[in-house]
C-alpha cells in the first residue's frame, strides 16, 4: 500500500530504495508559456526537497489547456492533481466546491505577502483557492530604435491616437517590420482578452446593468474598427492566427515596432539569449481614450488543486514550492532577477535587486491600474477586467472571439461581426436566464 507523505517524512530510517519505491506521483497540467517551461527545468530543487513526490507534466497550448481542465473538473475526471488556471476560473470553481482551500499552507509560505490585487481575485469567503505562479497586467512594449528613427517619443501613458500614429511611422513592410502586433487568434483568453480591455478604454461594456449585450453600440463599433484599421494597415500578415506566443516570436525576431500584451512578456523580449532586439525595448502603460480607463487587463496564472485529487498533501507541497519566495530566489540565482515570475509578491517589488529590472515598476503600475470591481467607464453588473466572471463567459467569449478573428481575416465585415456577436450573446444570456 502506498505510504502517505507524512508517513514517509516520519520514517527517517527508510532506505533510499524504499523511498523511491513508494514515491507518490502527481500530475500537473500547465500552459506552454515560458515561465512554466523554465519551472520544469528547475525541478531538481523540488526533487531534492521532496524525494517522495514524482511530478508528471501535461503541458498544453492555452486554449487546449482550458478545455481539458474544464472538462476534467466538471466531470470529476481526476486526471490532474494540480491545475494551472486563471483568475477567471478560480472564483467560479471555488464557489462550486471544485477546488481545495489553500488556507492551511505553512506559515513560512506567507500568503499575506501576495499582492492584494491578485490575492483578492483568488479568495472567496475568506478561503484562498489558488496560489499565483505569476501575475500580470498588459502594457506597451516597443522598439526604442524604431521610435527614435520615426522621430517620435513614447509617452509613459500613451493614447490610442498616439499608438496609431507611431504604428504608421514604424511600419516598413518591405523589410518585414510591422508597426504593431496584437492578438488575433480566437479565444476568450486570446483575442478577446486584448479586445475587451481595449473596449473598456473606449467606453464599451459587454453588458449593461440589465445584462443586455452591448455589441450594437457605438463604443464597440469604434473599438473593433480601430483595431482592424491598426492590424490591416500596420500589422503582420496572418494576424488572425496569432496569440501570445506567436506575437512574442515576431517581436523577438525584430518584426514588431510595438506589441501590446502581457507584462510577463517583458523578461522574454529583453533576454539577449532569445531576443534579437533585447537592448532596444521600452515600456509604457496600455493606451487610453481619455475616458478614465486604460486598455490593460489583470490576470494571474495560478496553481490550484481539484477537489477530486487523491493526492492533496503532495499537490499542496508542489503548489507551495512553485509559488514560494524561495522559488523566486531560485530563479533569480539560476536565471537572473529579470526572469523571476512577476506580479505575485509585495516582497519582490520591495527587493532592491528586483527594482533594478527595467520593467519591474511599469509591471506593478499596470497591475495596480486595473480594477476588476470597476473595469469599465459606465457601471456594469459583473467583475473582471478582460473577462466577465460568469460561468457562461468561456463559451460566449470564444464565440465572439471567432467573429472578431473572422473580421480580421477579412471573411466578414466589422458590422457583420458585431451583429453576430450581439445575436449569439443575447441568445446565450436568454438561455442562461439572465435576460427574458
């Protein structure tokens, strides 16, 4: 019979062979983003501290990961012991009793050190249901050399009008340099994360206070029209297929003048081993339209334990290791401070060494600029910045994302995409009982 972790820890005299024979295997489902890939390369530290736990990885593309873990948890499949899930899922799944509370992590874990903006999104009725691996907002990353050549200076807090002017000035299609790279790949967490955040700054909303969809309004029309203008005139070809990783590769290859995306990308675009433009990158806050909201989101990729796991203690040991202060120090030691998973802990931003990282302050400012409880110019009945925190949003957001991606690909017009978005959202909200 497999020994429990506590039994193993207590049995000091157990030989190495016996320990190996009774090691417990946990399965961790994660996204194929750089920080998670880096973690897999640092597992020797975990193995040394927990010789009684083996970790099996299931690493998936973002949309596939979401689909698999959602299906697994909803059907109580029990395939995974640790899930990588976002700020969207945590409150919904926690409320449904699908996640294990992490309130009993050891004292040295110091949950109070987690940034309040991030921690609040992961806590329901006083219970912490997930631990943040990294937190992010979004910001403008831009080529300082191309900006200079264009005779422009990026403000710390640019407007969308300036972004359009700069995109035009930096575009050199003959040499495969595109003024702006933005998400076009369909998905509620892909193109709709960007477009919803952009729409907030344009005064648009997903729903009014009566849960009526708002895609037939002027604010959404202005948002989508400007987005398509930017991408069609100054964006790369095939942009309807580009998500975070595709745009990251383009930027690192020197093909983007500007990229508005996750703050977590900063360490990758400034890493000389991966980026051809590492020493020519500047940062600015996400743009605004002068209406009081910036076009930036708030997100964390978190580690959570499904209620169906049979290996909760081992899973908690892994979650505590991967999201601890010690893990941040380990990454700093092995890879340098710039590569530490950002946006999770107050102590990181108080660390004098981390403060020297060129994007550290802009990341923190961006995270603090996003307010999930008041994400839009006009009042809304939902929380969430680049998403609406209702169970139906995953399906609706992806369906709307497909319409907007089709508009970018040129298969439908902006008007048709908005009309379809309005109709399908209305239909789903009626079906779910939000509207009559």
